[in-house]
């Protein structure tokens, strides 16, 4: 009886999770499947996998032959990776400063940053647009990067602070007794221990940036600066009936996020602090 | 190697005073152990000496230098932590050299020091390993090695044996004692374990709620505790203490059959009498003779502990040797010599007996 209850509970939990996973994955599967099908097959039997005569790469051919597809991808990559790098660098440094150095104003600053988590950055779209125009940054990738860094920083600082607090204080004290300069205590003693947390934050940072449509829409106007999500929308506008290209472009857009996730998920498995203490 | 001089050191966190007017002199090459219950401020005092905590008042001198405002590394100290605090992603060799790199030392000298420390601590086969591949004892030896290569003026140990298992604790304790003799370095060692304190120290400093209660050689503290706190803290099982009253030179308490403390002068009023469990014997002749009932007998083989209760209700523990032990419920008579009897006045301060 006692053994049955946890088993039933596990079953219930897993069925709920499986149902949710299906809901989350099915649309993506549908996009992937149909991107490999001929146009009439997409409409005739949208739920069938691409088999025999219905298999076609026409969508991919169209996307890759379009002159701007490469630019869109490069822009998305550039914006995402640079934003991620800056969020991680500044986030980790700020988190370290906020947890390690207690000076007047740290609490206030922490509260200010937590407001950043609660208030969506899109509320400030109009102000951001005017600001970027005044700075002469509209229609540049720098504008996007700045916005995304601001968007990602509060959460990054929040997560990394929690993590830094778990690093034993003795380790920093030992480094101080050893005469290690403060900057190097952070970069050479603390940062390597933050790897699992940094991987988590990286994933949390990258996905919304890569998928974002809103800020490219309002901050970029020329094809030179479009990102892939915006590029796909334009496919929709230009070739309103060409679902092959849209689905193929979307499938391609999924790929980098998945690759990055797989790369970082290995880092997510922690245990790196093992051996530091005890 | 150097002396350490602490003058009137005060430290508080907000409104809580952690250390109150600490004065302490440590001689060159001396091994001083700070003991006390948790929260007594001993670790904070060590961290103040290391420079990891700023002090609010007072002076710290290492050798002839006033180090109040110096960073830990500039104080020429090395600290060994309870949690070892090894750099987890560096191997043993790099753990020892990491700090030296910032002192502008040349590589040959660095390697010479690491080799010497590794030899001393039998770390040679482990130099390429990372901390997570080492046992607890090995990690602690690496931590000690990291301190040695700095060739500090003063070694600071913060409960270095607390994370080790019992057997390893004994052997590492002996290693530290040997190391002290070998390096003849000034060492300050924090522990709450009185065995460590008694065996390692040239001098023990007993601390309680931010103050030094007594300092002295281990046996001085054992034989002549200055107050009730030290009397309770040093010795295991703890010293038996029971209340008595005195008037016109006569000490009275329920269960005292005879008390003759010679010419000792003690005040009238409330007194506390203390006798260590190992100083009682089953006898009815002596300077102090008590009667008590047996509550419980703990037989440890070589010795037995008899838990007694005096007629007044005060509990006593008596260490007994030999196979003959009284039975539970029995009334027995125990005696002690006057040189083993400690007297404390109503404030808890020890009363020096004329013959002590």
C-alpha cells in the first residue's frame, strides 16, 4: 500500500508532464514535418509525415536561394551571441559586486533590478524608440543589442547572486589570504564555479532574444538589419501563399536554439564545486 | 616568524559586540590555541588577525609592524580553513602556487617551496590531482601545504580538524604538532575541542562571549581554573560543582561529611565547590569527604563513571578505576584531597587556596 501510493503519484505526475510536453512539442513537429512536404500535401493532409511522393525540399531551396536569408541568420546570430556575452559578463560581475561588497545602496540597487524582472521591457517601447532615434541608433544591430542586454540583465543578476551566495565564503577568504587581487578572485576563483549557473542564464537569455519579433519590428527598418524572425514574417507578406518557404525558414530558425541548448545543457549538470569544500 | 600583539581589540556587528577589549600577546614561535563554545568570538578574533574582518578599535601588531589597515596578504599570515577552501578547478600543485604568483616570486623559488612542502606533507604523489580526487585528510594536508609555501610570519588555523573523522583527526593533530616543532613558527589555532587545545597548545586562551576568561599553559588551566567558566570548560567529564555556604570559616552543604581546607581564607556567603571526577576516590578519609547515592554506573572497561546524587540534589560524576564498583541505589562515601578542591565565590571567580 505504501509502495503503491508513490507509484500512483509518479504515474499521475508523469502523465501530466507528458501531456504538457505533447502540447508543447506537437506544433513544432507539425512545422518540421510540413516543411519537408510539397505545397498541396501540406494542405491535403497536414498531419501526415512526409512520405514518398509528398516529400519535397522546395521550401528550403526557396529560402536558401533568397538573397537575404543569410543576412537574417547572421544578424540573429550576431545580436543573440553578443547580447548573451554582455549579459553574462555584466550580470556575473554585478551579481558578485552586489553579494560580496556590502556598501550603502546595494539593497536599493537590488530592489531596482528586481523591478526590472517584474516590469516587461516592452512597456517602454515608445521611449526606447525615441531614445534610439535621438542617439542615431535606429535601424542598427547595436540598438537591438542594447535593448536585449537591458532585458536580460535583471534575471541574470538575480540567478547568479543566488548562486554566488552558495559558494563558501572560505574560498574567497583563502584567496584573499593568498594575496589574489580582487578582480582575479572573481575571474579565476569564482567565475569557474559559476559555470552551471552561467549555462542556465545563457539559455534563459538566448531563447527570448532569438525568438523576439517585437524589437526588430520597431527598431529595424531595412533588410540589412532584419533578424530571422522578422525575415520570416516578410516571407509571409511577400509570398502569402508560399507556406513551403515559411515553414522551412521557421524550421531553420529553430535549429540554432536547439544546438545552443544541447551545448549548454551539458554544463547545466553541476557538481563542479565537488571537492572545493568538505 | 614573528610575535603578535593585540591591544584592546573591539569588534561588533551592528549593535552586537562580538569581541570586547581583547588583549593578547603571542611570543615568537609560540603555539596559542583559542578555545571556547561556539559563538564566543574565537573565529572572529582569528579573522580579525588575518585581516578578513576590519576591527572597530584597538591595535594589531605583527612583529614591529602595525597591521590594522593592511590587507590579509600584506600581513604575512597564512590561514588554514575548516572547509579546506581549496581552489576546486586547480590541481594540488597549482593550489599551492596560485597565491605565490601574485607576489612576484620567480618560478624556481616557487617550485623549490612547493617541493619542500610536498615532501614535508607527503603530497608528492598527489601534486597533479584535483581536490575532488583527494580524501579529506589529503585535502587538509594540501591546505596546510598552501599555507607553508607562503612562509608566513604567523600561521592561523580555523578548526582545521573539525571536518575529519575521529581517527584522522588524531593523526592530523600529531602532524600539526610535529609541523610546529619543525617550522618553529608562530601559530594561532582555533578549536572548540579541548583535547586539541590541551595537546597542541603552549598556551590556551579560553574565550567566552567576546572576552578572554583565562589564558595559560594547558595544565595551569586544568589545575587552577580562574573562574567557573574555565572550570566547566576544561576537563572531560566536566568538573563537579556544587553549592555551599560559608560562615565563620566553616563551609556547609548537604552531604558534606567533612571539609578541611587548611588555612584558606574565604569570604562568608555563597560558595561553589569544584572537584574533578578523576580526583574523587571511594574512601572515607581525606580533606573533603562527601556522601551521595548512586544514580547510574557507566562502565567503559578500564574506568567507570559513577553518576551520583548528593543529599541536596546536586549531581556528581566520579571516575572509578578497578573492577569493584558500587551498585545503583547504593549510598557511598567519596573523598578528595584539598589540593584537588577548587573554590569559587558568588561571582564565579576562583578563590586561591593557600596551599594551591
